[in-house]
């Protein structure tokens, strides 16, 4: 009978530990408060050739109202909405451009987002595999 009680106790501990571990915040997964602001595009890499592409914008501005703007210095190039989603322990940001069509692959698919201090990396999870590296802009 003691073995049965010990087994039940260990199973209960394992279940509680699993739920507790799933509830812990991953520092590399940004939430909306961390990504809101103006981000300077430092590099675009990836694609079929691996060298990225020459972006016609150099700032990404994420606003608290879930809208974004891509700017060339202070000139608006593109805008739209975004949503932050958690999937399989990773954070993704899905960008939807406004009706004006963008000629860049930025909005083609959701981006996996990794946030570390004042650095933000957005990566395509498939296909062209572009990776966008940002630093927090000084306002």
C-alpha cells in the first residue's frame, strides 16, 4: 500500500511541476509591452542566396494599438496591423499590411520573434527564411 501512495504522490508532483514549468515566462519571448516602440533595422539576411535584400525602409514602429509603420527615416513607406501569438513555446508576430501593396516580402508570413534586451530578431519560419535584426531606436 505504501508503494501505491508513493506512486500517486510522485505523479501529482510531476503534474504540478509540468504546469508550473509551462507557466514560467521565457525571457526571449517578447510580450507586447517589450516590442512597442521604434526599432532600427540593422540587417536583413537569408533568402535563397543567403544575403537578404536591400530594404527600402530602415525603421519599424510598433504601437500599443497593434498598428505598425515601416519608415525610411521619418517618411512612411508601409503600415498595417500586427498580432502577437504564442505557439509551441515560441512567439510569433503576424503583420498585415494596409490595402497599399508592399513590394517587400516582410508581410508574406508571420515572423518568429526573439527579444533580448534592446535587440529584436524577426525570422521567417519557412520558405525564404529572411531574418530581420533590429536594435531599439533612440527617440
